[in-house]
C-alpha cells in the first residue's frame, strides 16, 4: 500500500539511501533538509528524482508544519553529527538535535502521524559490554594513567580480573561521554516518551558505524574512516591510538536504510529501542602506510569473544544467557575462529559440542579447548588452519563438573555418584583415575591449576592433591576426615592454601576451615558456627577471609544473614542479620559488598564490610539491586539497580557514604 513519508535530514548520507529504499518500495517521499554546508558543501547534490524537497530547518515551526501535511509517518534523521566536534560546538549540537526534535514533536501534537522513527546512536552506550571468564556481566573499572603508560590497554574488572568483550544489547545502561551522545539520548527518550503520551507510535534505532559510497570526508560522523583517508591522501601515516585492537561493528548504509523501513512497517517494533549493526566483526590493521580491514561473518547468535593472550587468535562463540530458556534443539554449536596472525586475517567456521560453557587456549596457544554439556572439543591451532582434532565424550552432563587447568594440559572431571576424579590429559594420553572413599560432590582448582581439592560428603572427607603428581601416581592424594561435620561443597582461596567446607543441603550454619599450607598445621581443621543455613561461600581475592551468605534458619525470624570468616587466623566470625534475603556479594582483597532484596516488602539494602577491622555499615537502596562490584584500589563499591532510566549507587567504604546516580545524571556522567 502506497504511503507518504517525511524524512527530515533526507539528503544526508543515510537519508538519501532511505529515500531510495522508500521509493523502491512504492512510497511517496517528502524531504525536509537545511543542507548544512559542512556536510553538503557549497554546491549540494540535487535531490533524488521522485521526491518532494523542502529546504528549511527542522527548528522552523512553519516549515515543519508544512512538511507534516498529509504524511503517514516520519523518519527523523535531521541532526548535527560527530562526537569530537560536539565538545566545542555545544550550543549548535544541542539546538539542532534536541530543540529541533522538540519543535517536530510539538507540531505532531496537532498533526499526529501513525509512527515516528528516530535515528539514535551507539554512542549512547559509551564503553561496550564485558563479561568475566565465567560469562558473568562485569562493568570495567576506570583505566589508570599508570596502566596506559605501561601499555596495558584492555579494561579490567572490579577485582582486576580480565574481561571479555561481548555484543552490547539494548538493555545496557547508557554511559554518555560526549555532548553528541547526550543529544542523541535526549532525542530518543523524547520521541519514546511522546509516543507513550500521544497516539503516535515511536521507535528509536541506535545506529552503529555506518559506511558506504557517498560518505563526505568533511562530515565528522565519518569518524575513523575520514581520519585514515585524509592522512593517506596527504601522504601521512594514519594515527592509530593504543594497540589498534579496538573492535567496532560496521554496517553498510543499505542495510541501515532497510532497517529504517522495517522499523516503520513492523507492528512489533513500536515502543522499542533497537540496535542496527551487522553482527559481524570488523578488524583494521595498519602496516606501514597501508590500512587493511576485514569484516568477519561470525556464527549466528554469537555473544562471547575469547582472545588468546598473544592476540593471535580470536574466537566468537555462543553461550546460554542466565535468563534464557532455549529450545532443546538449539545447540549453540557453531564457533568462528579468527586467525589474526596472517595477512589478511582469516576466519574458520567450526562445530563443537552441544551447548558450550567455557572456552580457553592451551599455554602455547597450540590448541583451543571448548567445554560443553556433551564433553570437550579440541581444536588444533598449530597446523595450516584450525581443525577439530579431538573429542572427549564425558557422558551425561547431569551432576557433572569439569575444570580445565589454565595451562590447558588437563581437564579434571567428577561425575554424580562416582568416587573418582578423572585427570584427563588433553593430548590424548590415557587418563588417570584418582580413587576416593565415596562419591565426589565438589571439586575446585587453585588459580594456577596446580592444586585440586575434592569433597566426599558421605565420608566427611576432603582429598587434596597436586594435579601433576596425582596424574603420575593417582595414589598421591592426602585425605583428611572431619568427624562430626557435614559438608559437600568447597570454596578454595586463590593460592590454594585454605579451603572452606560447607553444605547447602541441610539447615547447617557450620563452616569447616581446612589449612592446606605446608607445615605442621597441614590438613588441620577448625569449625566456625555462622548461625544460619549456608547458601554459598566466597573467598576474598587475597585469600584471608570468606563471606558466607545464609538463608532463613528454622529458629530464626530474620529472612537472611551473612558472615565474615577469617580463613588463616582463628577468629570469631562477624555475623549480621538482614531485613531481606541476601542477593549478591562482591569481594576484593580488603572489602566485601553484600546486597539484600525483597521486592514484595520494598526492602533493598547494601552492606559494606571492611575485612581487616570487621567494620560493617548499611546503606538503604531505592530500587532492586541487579549487580554489584568493587573498585578495590579506590575503596569504592557500586550497586546497579533496576530502574527505567538506569540507577547506580556508588558507595565509599571509608566514609560509609553513598551517591546515587539516576536518569539523565547517570547517562550524562554528571559525577564529581
């Protein structure tokens, strides 16, 4: 069915392609564009054939009123673009983008249309999304000048853990780092709020890096492409910041034009903010004065990247998100291995076992190791191209635990109901079977993968062994029995010198501390009564303390509690009752942060713990906590909360003070 549409900014780079897309679909097109000289030059190109053109500014009420006559929908692309320029042309950007949008919406009150689609930007996200090695979302801590001086470019997590970049979804809290980003966020929010208040459907499209024929090098929006092209044209070496391994999603302008049309047509798009990108990975490499780029098609639904320590390999793979409920036939078995060590980089599509859960590289990067529900897939990276060379079938995934040593030499496997820990060499050698006195209920490795601790609940035993030594001689296992105690789980300090043993199967408040340090106290244990049923135990990054989260006990009237336990020195535990069930915990070497949450009662709290003194402070939260983290060096913690506009509370451990950032304050980074 033929409709008439208004395209503001319709003679710009994206607007021209959108006009052609609409005309090719049989629609009529009217364009309102002021033809800014910086974009169009002194002699603008004529409008495409078949469109009605009004040369005027979107801030002119009369022009907007005339442009809206008889149109079915509006594509709002008119805007000043470019991050850098916005920082010294503040009034120009705010006026054109936000005042222009306000004028358009004001006129739509009297002349409503079926739907308005506004062009927003990926710049509203600021830094992209990251996860830790286990796939948990993590917000990167600020990069320190000392790190940058030493060439440590990659963002690190709150506890200085390595982070993996993953695709940025629309639910990520905005982090506005420029006036341009702020104005685009104001545009999209204004349009969506307008759509809720008036009978005009609204959609916002967050565009990633758009490229294609017809880009003006004088336009700041062109960004890195303009910078590189300009310097090369003048015989100068392109300027590449940091290590040049930043990642960007580049999407062709024709695909963007089609996305705008579909956003107008599809009923299910109404009321949503949608990313518009390629889903591919684009890699730029500079050698001498030559720039090469490559866009890699990656596996469908890939949401994780694993980059080898040397940067030679990058692998895109898929993991089931915590809130996903996948169909049993969705195996997520496709991975894309990118060889960045050749010119140009080459991609390899491979298949691995059903539902991958962890991916790592061997110490020399000769092999890629993929742990999945069905077993372990081995990918040889040493030959002329990556190829699947091995498969270790681990049988049923029910009740099974797998731990791969950081060296990539061994996988340790326990199976439900079996009194065995299998040490599987990943080079294909026969496994070693460490026989224990009963079914193994938990298994942990230290941070270096040298020491393993297994728990045998029915025998009240722990088994401690050096992985290399036990593989050579499976009898080289030290076993300790703890009479009178029940435990089925273990939390190991990062250095492997202390273990906390506990059970979640009973209403037990007892935590057994086992000393694994060499010497006279080796395998000695002591029991700490934390007074509540244990839910989980988390050791601090320094390994001196553990935080125990607890539920409601049979004899307790409190819905939850937690305790701080000293691991290396005998001390009384610090036990604290909570007014709501415990929710999450974050730890560093010196601090811990526990959140509690009861939506029905409206109780949301954060508890700040200083490990050395045991001091505890409580801070009420205004909304449900969703994620927590600690910036140990700065002595700060943060709690992200569920809120329509995003909300984060920053907590100071030393002063026990809080600063809550929400809405535009958070999005604009208005932070002292």
